[in-house]
């Protein structure tokens, strides 16, 4: 059932977020925990949000992806279920149930529990309650695992994950990327074997677990702060060379570079509601299997 080696192989099975059940008021605790680079937000309209999600669902299904949707969690603490990437993630054949600093995000996982019931017990790992790590900060790439260090994921969480992978005899090199945005995928996204979108202004020095600097043999597409704020990095590679991206003026320069310089097919979709609360295509999808 599970298989995620990277961010760009053909997407076969994914959990897509939902606009259904989106509350009228934002969670004040989540608002207080935003990084300085994130503006306070108002909740988008749930019907319009779900309409945009339905467009993403159609686009993915037309590409042959099996799309699953969460159950709605009946809890006053859960304000939305738009971004399942943060509450769980897959590395190789292991599923990790994330641990957030925020109770509302952890309760969200109840909505996707039924979709994960067939995972082998030995492949299902819960992150301990004393360390914090969210899926938006975890990014597998060939031979590597990029992990963001920011407001949502702690160094203890990164070290715990590295230890688990080491125990499982993973040979992935762990690369830590400190950043000042909500999640790593808001400033760094690997879209090909040696190609990434990167807002350099939002990141610090890439390091290994011992703190030594890491040099990457990656070609990068530069994303400025305005493009980053519009979440131009937060695209979803649905299959090699085919990207789902926002149909948005601030993202258009990056979309055009992807097409004209790198030969990507960029499928521009109306997707404004989830970005208005801090996420975009990568946040809104939890890939379970890529082929």
C-alpha cells in the first residue's frame, strides 16, 4: 500500500484535504503560533474551498491517481481538514503519524484513520508526544531526506526521525534546512531528481545531523519572497514533468519558468482558499504511494 521514495514519481494513491466542516473562526492558538513571515488570516468559505478541492480531485483522477478524502471529525477543536500532509507522511514503506504542537492538528488525524487501517502494524509509526514533527517539514528525495527546522518541527523531532530510519537501516542522508516560514515546502520543494524550487531568503545553512554544512548537487529555481508568500514553491508533482500549480499572478513567473526552461506541463488550477490560510497543493495532499 505504501511507497514514497521522492516527490516526483507518478502519484498513484493520495489523501486530498476537504473544505467540508471548515469552521467560521480560525483557531486562535494556531494563529498565535504562526511565524513572523505568516500573516494572520480569516477562514475561507467552506463551499468555495470544497469547490476548489473538487477541481484538484478531478485533475488528479484524470492523471490516473486514486484520490481518497477524509471523514469529517466532529470536534470543536478541529477548525479545518484542508492540509493532511502535516498530520502524517510516508517515507519509503513507512507511515508516520505526525505529532504537532497543537491539539487541533493531532485530532485531525481521526479523519484519515479509516483510510490507513490496512497498513501493516510494523509499518505504522507514531511520533512520540515529547517531540514535534509535521509532514510539511519532511521531504524525501533520491538518497536524501530533507527536513525543515522551524516553528512546527523541532530538532528533537528531526533527531528522533533520523534514529528511527537508522534503526530501519535506511541509507538516506538527512539534510536539515532551517527556515522562517510555516513549513519547509513553503520555501523548498524537490520537483525532479536534481531540481528544486527554492526561496533562498527564507532558509539558513543546510546542515547534516552534526551541524556540518551540506553542499547539494541540485539545480535550483530561484523564488523570491513575494512568490514564496503566494506559495509558488508549494506545487504538487503529479507525475514526472506534470505539476499542479496555482492559477495566480504572483505564481505565474515561476509557472512560466517551469514550462519554458524546464519543459514541465504546468496545470494551473484555481486554488486560493487553502493558500489564504497558509498552505497549497503539497500541504493539501498526503501521498501514500508513488509508482
